[in-house]
């Protein structure tokens, strides 16, 4: 279908396709930019909403708590609770409590005696007449809040609890009344739960869910009453109705706990984190109120919340389409007038020339590139006839020569490719894959990636009595030279192990250095080629649970299992600063570490650490490598291998592989 189009149609089609491609790329880039802006604004929106909600809650709730604390410190209240049957003390205490009731927002107060278990309650609808509303009973599950509060060492607790005896559900402020160390009872007030949720938790913002949790994650307030952990403020187990119970993944719960701890350390700030809530990935932010021992949280569904005005995006998209249409129209008109029309005339002349008519009627001369093309076309036409026979013969001769040369090049290329492929098989044959798999199974993995078909990295495994020797070696050079160096290095290391013994990695390195120098006859003096190599060897003593390491510019990393655990490395800063075969001979020392069941070890050549990537093409780096180990240390080794490869690929992006890469990981349960 496209072949039937003329030059004008093809130009328009090509222009249209180019514009659509540009529009598509711009759309993808724009969408990514919008998502990035949405995420940035979403974080700011969640932080600000959380801080605003925190301030809205803090002032009125702190006021109620302060009044309750003052009521608990009242001398008349304390004197009466010590002598509850004294009518004068009772009248004075209730008179003062009534004065407090008028100041409480809910116009209510309660007094509960730890001596008689009498519970007094007064509100605007039914002021107290001096008689207790009911008597608290130790065996009544509805009264457990009272006894848990008396047992607590805290001066107060804020407890969300339905009181069936009063027929009320409130946010209760339970304050301990003391006479020195003696606990006389509890007093305080309450805020109607429905009004509290309406004032501080309910919101008209779409995709926004505010809530309040205590320091243990128990939900104190939530737009849905079914999620509230009633009586948790008084010490009743509320593990079934906690923030962590709403989160759907273990990793989300861990992030939530970390955020609550960090928020408690920095009151007044916010700690954002992502988690899956109600089947959707949402952004949450926590802010701690130390006065109330509450965390104010906000969960925002960034897809549902109106973080960005969608109408503005529609106007921008419309403007882009209109601008693109105007550009296409102007370009088509200019292309047709200035280029296509003269080219169509030259096309007709070319047809006549192809038909053997060399007396051509060419377009008028012009002082631009089309005019130069017309003049050149005329000169060409005048010479075509004269050179046609010579050119055809020359072309035939050159074609024969090229065919023969191409055939020879293909044969040579195949020989070279076959040789390198065979060299790769030979190099892989020296790698102890089967031995490692038989000895360690799923408790190890190897990431081996030569930069070329063959490379200068290899790894070592030898099983010895009571344990084994594991190591990695990075020879200078890449491709075929590096591969030859690996064969020489492997022979030198095998000889050194046989002579020095596998239990002494430092001695193996020193002896390998001597053997390499002897092989290359390069002790001292200048060298024109690089024959140095980095190495790291670990002797694993399974019986005594010790790992002994020595390195030549290669470090041994280890971490405890568990995401976020610390990562240690030995070797890079404690000797072994010189490579084997270096101009100046190095000194290598053994270092030991316990072989704990939860400890994972890593040996890596500098190809991993030096790999270029990121926005500026910097190397992967030791800090990023340690952070990667810390992030995935708790996962099974098979998953770690995939995660490491994916992390490196993501960082590398479009950058070419700079060096051979080898990473050996193992653990001994």
C-alpha cells in the first residue's frame, strides 16, 4: 500500500509518523513527569494534612486532659475519696467537680473510687445527685478498664470504650487520683465518639483516610467504627484491631512500626511510608503527640486523591495537539512548495534519462541546493553515455573482487568465533560450579558475567578436611588476554594451595604472588603488559565455626539475616592493599570471623563496584553495594541473586559493561 504512494504522500506519511512518535514519546515523558509531580505533591499533601489534623486534635484533647489532671489533683476530691461516707466532704468534692463539668467540652465528669468501687457520673442531661450510678465489679468484663488503669504506672490513659451501663460510647480521659503513693481512684471526662470522629477524623477529601493509633499501633479513632480497638487505651489486648492488622503485607507492617518509632523520636514532624491498605497502595504519614501518647496518621490513595487538577491536564493536552497540528500543516505546505515540486520535475527528467533520452528538458536554474542538484544532474547526464560501458565493466570486476574478499573474511571470522567459543568452554571448565552445587546447594549463588565471551575473572572452590576454601580472582585484562591470565592464575593458585595448605589464605596469596612472578619472569623492573591480579580467599572451618579471610584488594562482606541488618566488610582497610604480581610485593594477613548460622558472606570483584550507571555515569560504588546487601540480606539466596542482578541492571541502564563481574555468596547453616 505504501509503495503506491507518491513522494508527496510518503513525505506526509513520514511526517505524520514522526509527529505521532514524538507525541507518543512526549506523552510517555509527560505522564512520567505528571506521576513524579503527583508523587511529590502527594507526599507534601499527606504531610500537611497530617500536621493540620494533629494540631486540630492536640488543642481540644490536650485541654480536656489538662482539666482532668487538675480535677485529679483537687484536695477536696482526694479527701472525699479517702472518706467517702462523710457528707460534708462529699458535698464539697461534688461541688468542685460540678464546676469542672461546666468547663469540660462534653459537660460531663466521672469519679470512680478504688476503695468502694462506686462509679459517679454527671452530665448536662442528668447531673449527679450524690448517689453512684453503679458499682464496679472485678468480674465484669465491661469494668476491666478500671482495674487495668489502677494497675498501670502511668498517670493517665485515653481510652475509647462503650459503657453499656451508661449507654454511652466516648473517648474517656482516665486520670489516676493519688494520695502520695496510695491510689484512691480515677476521675476525668469523656468526648462523645461520634462527635469526636465527625470533628477530627471525618473528611470530605476523596481518597484520604485519617486515623489515630496509640504507641502500640492500636486504632483509637477511624472513620469506620469497626476498626476501633475499644478499651485498648486501658491495657486490653487489641492486636486484632491495630494499624498492622489493616496492612496486607509483612513488609508494610515493618515499615509502619519503623515510622511510628521515628515519629515518636521526633514529635511534631511527620514520617511518610508506602503500604497496601484496603487492597490499594497508599501513602501514609505519621505524626506523634507526646502529650496524648497518640499517633495521628493519614492514608492517601494518590490515584483517587485530587492532588493535581485533572482539568488543567486536559487543557494542556488540547493545546499540545493544536500546536502539533499547526506545525504539521506549516511543514507540509513549505515542503511541497520548496522541495517536492522541483523534485517532481527532476523525477520526470530522470525517467527520460533512464529511457535513453540524454537531451533533457531540466527545471529552471535556482540559486539554492535544488538548483545545484539540477546542474549536477545535467552534468551527470552528459557523462553517463560516455562512461556507461567503462563503468559497467569496472563494477563487474570490483564485484568479483568483493565477493572473493567477503568469502575469505567470512571463513576467517568463523575460525576466530569458533576459537573464542571453544576458549569460553575451556574457561568455564575450570570454574567449580558442580563442586559448589554439590557442597552448598541452595546455600550459595554465583554471579559471573565476563565483559566479552571470555574474561579475566574466575572463582575457586576446594573441599578440604573439616571445611573448604572459597575465593574469587580478578586478573588484569579482558577478553582473550584476560582468559589466558585466568589459566595461568588458576595453575598458580592450585600450586600455592598444595604447598601452603588451604587453612592459611594469606600464605596462599603470598605463594601465588611468588609463583606468578616466577612464571612471568617479571621480578622487579618495568613491564609492558599488565599481569597483576586481585584475589580474595576464605577458608571455612565448619567444625570450629570460623571463617578465615585474606584479600589482595578484594574484601569479604558479611551480614546478619534480616532486612535492614548491619553489613560488615574485612580486607579492604586492614592490609592486602596491593595486587598479586604488583610492581612492589604486598603483605597479606589472615582475619577471622565467626561462622554463625544467620550470617551470609559475599566476595565480589571490582567489576561490580566500578560498573558505570546512573544519571552521571558514576561507578556503582561500595556504599551502594553495602546498601544493596543490607536491603536483601534476609531473603533466600536464590532471590538475592535475582535482586542483585536486577539492581545492577537498573543502575547500569544504557551504559556498557565496563569490566568482568564476579560475585560469590555463601552461608553455612
